[in-house]
C-alpha cells in the first residue's frame, strides 16, 4: 500500500510539472514586420543589427513574439514623396505590424508644410492598407538640431520639428494610431558621448536602443490583446 501511494505521488507531481511547463512555454506569436521611413529607419551609419527596427524585433523575441521577417523600406534622404513613390512601385503583401517614421527631409529641404501634410496623410493610409490587422504605429521625428550638424540653427530646427510632430501626433489621435515620441530622447542624448554615429548627425545603436525601450510597451499592448 505504501508503494502504491508513493507511485501516486510521483504521478501527481509529474502531472503538475507537465501542466506548469505547458503554461510557462506557450508557442511564440509569429509576425511579419514592415518599417517605413528614411535614414533614421534604415539606420544610416550603424550596422544592420543596430537599426531600431531590427533591435525592436530582437526585443520582441524576449516576449515570446517571433518576428519571422523584418522588412525595411527606407533610404537616406527620402522625403514623404519619395516614400510614396517607392511604395507605388512595389508590390507588397500585408504585414502583421507596420511602422512609419518620415518627415525630417521635408523640413531640411524647406518643402512647403502643406506638401508634408498631404503626403503624410497618404502614407498613413498606405500603412493601414499594408497592415493585416490594422496594427500600425508612428514614430516622431527626432531633433537633429541638437547634433553638431544642426547646432548652428538649433532653435529654428527645434521649432520646425515640433510643428511637424504636432501634426503627426494630431493625425494619429484622429486615426487612433499609437504615436511614439522619441524626440525627447534625441534631445536628452544631444551630442553626448555615444549618442551619435560617426557622422555626428544620426543616432548611434545605443540611442536607438533607448528608442526601442520607449516604444516596446506600446507595441506589446498592440500585439498581445
């Protein structure tokens, strides 16, 4: 009889362990991610693994979300119109997650703000069209006026960047799209040691990592509902 109860205890413990293991190890959520943008999205001046979209995909893996594909459509120097043209010339399938960060080159080249507004709205619509479940988020334009490249005109650049970001955030609120503010991070980092890559303009991988920390809670809330 004693042996019987011992065997029952072993079986019971095995069942508990098996259930616990199943609870702790659910299958990963698999997604495909598309990042749209310009030099900040393509990660000008940093290695591919240090680009913030790639760092985001890595960070998601620690939350049991497997990013099977991280696609980036972005080029250094692109304005809103350039990104629209690139998307018009590309046949894309839908993605589970889409991000958009664009506009700094519109400001840099002094394009009419109305042009940005019209083209940004079109890009928001395009991003929604490319999303399988409407899961898109928008990232604010960082302030390059805090870098050595823009230091001589920092106040004017900051004013413009704030104007652009105010419009972006306004449209995100109207469309119920998450808006991630990384501008404050760019200003906190400024041109401090390790903040920028070798061109003294674009963020370093270290700064991009801080961007990802800022956006991660928002992305997880979108994906795990």
